[in-house]
């Protein structure tokens, strides 16, 4: 009888020991992890040191959470700016658990924590963006207005094109910014962290605007403005080209007239010299044999004038004196 009782006691002890072992009195915290120990649903302790740990089996439970910086990626949302221009804003944030007990009591799981971040960050982004102009969300500094842009264009002969400098070099003044995109991100972070740490035990390290994309309507407006600017530049080029064409045509006409005038002057001088030389030759020939000279000149005249006469009524005149006699008699 005693032996039976002993066996029963041993079996009971074995069952209890097995249940304890099966329930797992030990748990491990890895590097980059932290744990919450609960007892009947209430937090009785937290641990952030890596290693092998002990818990009371069947009474205490352990929940493991990351002990590192995590990222939150929001869904792109269509947000109006101060000018009521709609843009798509894609936001990201970095966060970590700093109050493990409060985090467990408010969120329990990471999935619930991400939902909490969605509920807090997205409205903050919409609120801050909608109270600022578009250029504040797009640019971080005003360096685009501070930078001196000196575009230089040269013509065919290497000359600088002054007329196109103001158009091509982009001397258009952009709207100045007061806070900029970086400061807007900081304002979103400040708006988010007011309540999130006290309520959920979460620290938001930063909130960054990852991407801003124009809406379809605004994109069309931007494209139209770009087209207008390109047309202005093209028109400036055409105007410059037309001016160059007229200038070259005028220069060519002046050079042509100058060349023709010089050529005419030279030709007249040559003709004058030739006529003078011919006159001297004729004079020398005339002085050498006056009768032959008059005969030759008359014959040359006959060859020129007689074919033009349709009818000759008489040749009894002094002009035809060499027609019947080489001596003019």
C-alpha cells in the first residue's frame, strides 16, 4: 500500500516536472531584441539585455519585441497645398520602442503599432502640407535664386549672343521659400511626437517626405508652362536668326555693290586705256598712210551699214566714193 502511494507521488512529481519543462521556464533574448514579462495579463517586468532568461512556468508569459530602429512607410496620399494645388505625397519615418511597458499596454503587437502610426502620421502630413505653398514642400533652400546664372551663347563667328542671354540662362526669379521641405518634415515630426511617446511608448526619430509627385491636373499645368518657356526660347532663337539673316543679306548686298562698283570702275579704266591705245594705233596708221586708213574705215563702215539697207536708191554720194574705186575717185 505504501509502495502504491509512493508510486503515485513519484508519478505526480514527474508530471509536474514534465509540465514545467514543457511549459518552458527559460527563454532567450537575442541581440536587437527586448522582452516584456507578464503575469496574468499584467506587466511585471521588462528586459533589454540579451541572454538566457528565466520565467515562472504557466504563470508568466514573455512577449519579444525589436530593440532597434524600424521604418514606417506610409501610403502615398493626395494632399492639397495652400494654393489648393493637389500633389501626391509619399512619406516615410523611423521609429523605435523606448517605453516597453507602455508600448505593450497600448499596442500589444507591431501590427497594431503600425496602425497607430498610420493614424497619427498621415493626418499630420496632410495638415502641415495643406498649410504651406507648393514651393515650400518641393524645395529645401532658396539657393536657386541666390545662384548667379550666366549662360553664354555664341554665334557662328564666336560672338556672344546678348539677346538670348536673359532667355536661355534662366534669369527668371522663382518664388522664395521661408521654411522649405526640410523644415516641413521637422514640423510633421514635432506634430507627431507630441502625443505618440506618452500614449504608446514610441519615439519617432524623423519623418521624411520621400517623394512628391504632381497630380495629373497639376502635371498638365507644369508641362504647359514648360512648353511656353520652350516656345519663348525657340522664338528668341528664330528672332536672333532672322536678325542674323537680314544682317548677312545686307552685308552681302553691300559687298556685292562694292565689288560691282570696283569691277565697273576697273573695266571702264581698262576700256579707256584700250580706247586710248586703239586711238593711238589708229592715229599712227592714219599718219603712216592716210589714204589707206580712210579706205579701210569706209570698207568697215560698208560692212556694217549696207546689210541694214532694204533698198538703196543711189550710190552717187561721197559716202560711196570707195565703192567703185579704191582711190575714192
